[in-house]
C-alpha cells in the first residue's frame, strides 16, 4: 500500500491555481524525487503533504491527500501529529541559535520528553551520520558547524521526533559537492527506516538518489515513473525534453 | 505556454564530433572490406599488407570515438535519448572495429595463399561482400536518421549472406570430399566466406542498436 496517496489535488494561492489534478502514490521506504522548472508546483505539492501551506493566508486545497489511508486534510486530523510524522528539511540549513544538543532535543522537549534525552540525541545524530564529528562538541553552538554539518544536524532534529516521512526541499542547494554526497548517502541509509520525498533542481541528484521521480510542469504532474525509466526511456515527450535539457 | 529553450549545445556539438568520426570510421571499414575482396581477386599481397597496416588506423579511431563518448558521459551527463545515442555510438564503434578485423582476416588469408591459384572462380564471395557493404552503408544512414524501419530491413538482409555462405560451404565441402588435395585451398576460401558471414552478423547487431537508440527497446533481429 502507498504510504502517501494524493488524489486529484488542486491547490490555489488566492485565485492562482498552482496545482492541477495531481495524483500520485508515494511508496514506503523509497526516495521519491520531484523535479521540474521553477514555479512548476513541485515545492507547493511537497508542502501540501504536511500541510505547511496552511500557514499561508488565502490558500486552498481540493482533492485528497492520505497518509496511511487517512485523509490528512480531514477536520479531525491532528495537524501537530501530522507535522511530527512528516518532518521537513529546508533548502538552507536552519539550526536554532542554541547548542548542538539543544537543537536535536528541541522537538522532544516540545513533546514533553524529559528523560532519556541524551540517548535520543545520540541516536538521532548517529542516524544523521553526524555523531562522530560532534560527539565531543555537543554543547557548543550549532551555528559553528559547517553548512553540510548544519544540514545533517537539521536532519537529526527531524529524526529525533521519530517521523515516518521526511520531506526535503532542495536540501543540498546550499552545500558543496562533498557535503551534497554526504547527504545523498544519508538518504540511501535513511530510506531503510523512513519514506523520503525530495524536491530538487539537480536532475543528476534525482537520478542518483531516488527510486521514483515525478516531473511537474505548470502545476501538473507530467510523468511519475521509476527513476531509471525517467532518465533512460521516459514515456512522455515533455519529460524527454526536460531531462535532456531541451526545454526549461 | 512557456518559451522553449535549448541548453545542450555543448552536448550537441561534442556528440556531432563523435558521430562524424563514427561515419568516417564506417567509410574506412567499408573501404577495407572492398579492398580485401580486390586483394583476394587479384592475389595482391601488397594491397593485403596495406589493409593490415591500415587496420591500426581504424583501431586508433575506435579508441578516439570511445574516448569522445566517455568524455561526453562524464562531462555532459546525457539522459534519455541523448544517453542512448551516446551508448549506441560506443557500441557501433566497437562493432565496426570488429568488422574491420574480419576484412583484415581476409587480407591475412590472401597473404597465406601466396601464389597458389584460386581453387575456383570467385562468384558468391564478392556477392556476399557487396551485400555486407550495402548493409553497412545503409546502417550508417539508419543510424543518422534513427530509422527503425530501415534497421529492420537491414537485419533481414543478413539472411541473403547466410544463404550464400551455406552455398559456398556446401560446394567447397563437396570439392574437398572429392579431392583431399584441395583441402588447403578450399579452406582459404571458407575462411574468407566465414569472415563475410560474421560481418553480416555484426551489421545486424548494429541494426539492433539503432532500434534501441530510437525506441529504448531491445529487439533480437538475429533470426
């Protein structure tokens, strides 16, 4: 069964229709990449998955998005729980101006956890492949880390609250190539336990890390297929033109 | 509708270079087959030696094209039809290098034959060579045009070559059975026929790759 199922999703910023009839089934324990030119709706769609767009006035969603079979836009759905289960990593690393430890413990403290914090922080940092680099500096400022380390810290902060799904919106666009490869390697490890959806402008990154890829174009999902197919033998001419760099 | 742009001019230019080198290689290989039959007909050992020497040039060109494709993949990261075209160019250069080896094989046979007279007048062997060369030239056109129908038609012609090879084989076998003293000279002609039969198979492989390049599908055209 699909972990996330979007059915006939339309999304509006005021009068502007940013998504048109998008349907997609995102499989559990896979990396799904969303690609497409700027303004095509891929980030809007990503933010629909954990209702991040709710915070923007004048937005409206039609259609249905289900997580484990439950409609996340149903009135009874607990949005706070949704955001815990569906964590998000952003384009620029955004650690809080606190210590490394406090950054990772932040969500746990919000959830009221007071015991076993150190173990949870260690485990999250290990899962984010950062522990060995920071184990002796846990109480130093997070902003002293390199950008690549900061992004892995943000991933550790997401992992600490034990989500099912991690959404990543251009997570490597501010990072150098080595830090980028470190995050990509991390994604491959994390998908064993989590479901990952990544928006990327870097098509080669989509090709390297994802199992399935969706191409958005003018708010529509043009094609959604296994990544190998998208990059070797896509079904749609628009996909062919986009991945070969013949429109954009 | 958004404006359509074309951002792959570097890929296109570099691919065009590899493709043009491939076509040049195809002409050299075609020429090598033609001259190997001329050498066989005229028992021209000088020409045979030239063919053998020029095979090194073809081998070097193959390395050049392979390198051009490797650089394309490493630096331009082609995808979809561009990736298939690049991989196909690499495959074709390999097949053509082997076809040249078969022409080389005929030239080497001419050297072995020395001054001995031909066992029989050459009839089917030059015909086989003509069909094989025609298939090769058409395959290069089909490669350029990404023409699937032409690729199928080219592969179908391999049956003509196979048919002529079987006829030569049966005829030479009968001659050898009748007079064992002819075995050496008959074997020379069998080698030549076998080289041409293999060229037909390799052009069929090229036709299969053209279908793959155009559609992404792998079809077995070797019946």
